[in-house]
C-alpha cells in the first residue's frame, strides 16, 4: 500500500472552510437557544459538552438532542422557528475563532492563497458571524446552505464557492469537521482535510471519513503546504 501523503501536492488555489466547528467555535451560541427552550418547558439545562457534538447538525441535531423531537415530527417546524429566532437574536456572543485559526488565515493571505467559507448555515447567518469576527471582507466567498440549489453533502455549494473565488475547483482544499463536509469536498474534486478539534458529531470518527488529510489543530494545516 502506498504511503499516505504528508503534504499537499501543490499550493492550493484557494482553501475553503466549513464554519461551525471548523473555522469558529460556535457551540455555546448554538446551545443557548436549546437550553432557553428547555427552561421554558420546565427542563434542566444540558451541559455544553452534551450539546456540542450536535452543533454541526444545526437546529435539527440540537432540537433532537435537547427536546427529543426529530425533524419528521409535526412539532419540529414550530420548534425550529423558535430556535432560529432565539439564535438570530444572539448569534455571536460567545462565538470565536478556534485557537491558532487567526494565524492560519493571516499566513494564507501573506502567501497569496485566498480563503473562503462554505457552510450549511443560512448565508445571512454566515455573513453576520463573519462580519462580527472581522472576517467578512477578507473571505473570498461566503456560501451558506441556501446559497446553491443543494446543501452539503452535495458538491453544489463548493462548486459555487470556487466559481465566486475564480479558481479551479480541483486545485482547492476543503476543511471540515463533519462527514458531510468530506463527502461534499470529494464530490467536488477538492482535496479534503478533516479536523478532529471540531464538533464531529457522535457517530463515525473523523479518521474514518476517508479525507485526504487529518489535523488535530488549525496550525497543522500550515504544515500541509508544500515546502517552498
């Protein structure tokens, strides 16, 4: 069996990031609405470590874990709307970049490698968060789950991101903390990087997703760049 590569074959034309659990730690702001909804219903709050694995699944996962209601239930649409209204009112209170990510983005910019965000979160939410983090004008694209005809794991959002960035899709890298991210990146023909520091869900571990590379911290992404 050939040895697994330790670096990208070439400098990427662009690097795209998932938002929740990859670029930024949004877990506390996503857990807040669920616990507020539980409190209103006389339920005890759930700890952040309990809710964190469900954060990448958005309202669907958090409502399922926090209130025991899945998206096939007739109660789900009303709960989802309540969740989103609460989330939108306090969308970036505790949210922050993961440690080391600011330096990673700065390095890419100095090296002339554009970066962007491709998320399944509504685009308007992605834009608000990036703006509050001071990153909106620096991101070469801002793609949400409603920006293209399909959301991840379909490749459409990544293809749109590459189109907006004006780069060759197969020369790009996609970084994510969810199996859907890796599936979308592979379907788009991008090099994929799975992260273990994100939310990752509670199912198959990142090492089993079939990504081209696996990193345990944001700064490890820089070690994948070809030696100059």
